[in-house]
C-alpha cells in the first residue's frame, strides 16, 4: 500500500467521466481481462492439491461416514469445479468480477496502455474501496445438478486484496485453500464443496498472476457472484461481449486524478478541472477536494 493510502485506477476519458458522473466502478468478469491466464494460473496446482489431500484424508477402501471422509468429499467437490466443464469453468455458475488498481499513479506501462488517446489515473482512498459492495439483484437459487439440491448463496461483498505473483504465490494460495476449504464436516459435503469453490477457491485464483505482471504492483477489488444473484451488465470490449457488475463508490472515495502524458496535457487538465468542479468535487479550498496533477512521464502517446 502507498504511504498516502491511495490506489490508482487507469482509464480513458470515457471511463473517467463515467466514474465521476455515476459514482460507480465497473468490475469486469476476470475471464475477460487482458491476462490470458486469468483464473487459469495456478488452477492445475490447486486441482491436484485438493485431490491429493482428499486421498490422504480418505484413501480408497476406508470406512464411509467418517469425519475425515466427509472432509475429503468436500475437497473432491471443490476440485470438481476446477476441471474442464466444471461449474464455474464452463456453465458460469460462479464468476469473479474484478476492478484493478496500481500502487503507482504514474506508471509508464499503464500510460502505454491508456495514453494513446490521453489517459488518466484516478486515485481512490483504499479505506473507501474496502467499504464497497456490488449491486445485488433478487437473490436466486443455485441448483447442484448432481446432488439435486437447491442452495441459497448470500452475496459476497467486494474484497480489496493485493495481487501476488509467480510460483510462490501459487504455493501460498494452495496452502490457504487446503487449510480453509474443509476444516470440519458440515452439511451435505457435495453442496459444501460447491459453495467453498465459490467463496474460497475462485477468489484465491483471482488473487494470483504470472510474474510477468509483477511491475504493476496491482491491487484488486474482487466480488464473486453466482448466476441470478448480482445485477450483471454487458459492454463491448476487446474480447466482444463483456460482463461486469457495478461497485457503488462511497462518498469522498476519489482523492486525486493524474492527467496522463501526451498531447494537449494542459488542456486535458482543464477539462478534468471543469468536470470535477461541475460535479462538486473541486471547490476553492474545499475540504476533501480532489487533487489534480500531470504525469511526469515523457511519453507522447
């Protein structure tokens, strides 16, 4: 975390206007982000570890009905969701929605991604981000087709986490899931495993990335929702039709805006000043005013 407690979301002019006007962040379905291995990095290791631990707890031929056997079934059920065609791999019963932030508000690699048409880095107070929750529709039921049971899944609030990178991050995520996924036998093991895949395994995979992305020092707001649970919207993106959910911003969330490098930077700064002033976020010496500064990167876009 930065000393100021501010995290930066890079976007273009349309994104800046939408965030200021509507006071919401879009959290995109992680499978539609620019990392081709989202939710897949570490998945094989997680799957193998869950199956191995299940075999340790209840090896073939062991007595049925034991506490260890029930825990093993929970792990087996959670592992099933990670297989090709698993419940959140194909049918999309569970989805992780992600809003991305950087610790650095003036990072050249991010300006290269957003600077061609003049980008912006919006600085959000981390304390405010921790208060955010997704818009939730009428709570629906998820039917476990094999267990033929219905489970009501309560909404999971958005959680702010620091992304971890590389093999050590995978090892840590696997260790955490093995510790927490089946601490004791509760309820129907198959349904419990289905739920724990949503509440533990999927968020754990959304928190880790390949080491090639380590420069970004990324933080994420992660909200996990199941089909029929959240208000899901759609936009056009680089990968076509892209699902997302709205995360409502608490009052006073925006701390500053960094105007990206490129042409007419001073004019673009004045545009930001006008936007913030007209929307009451910038007054003369007002308490809680949003700061505006220009990028120092000598990048033409």
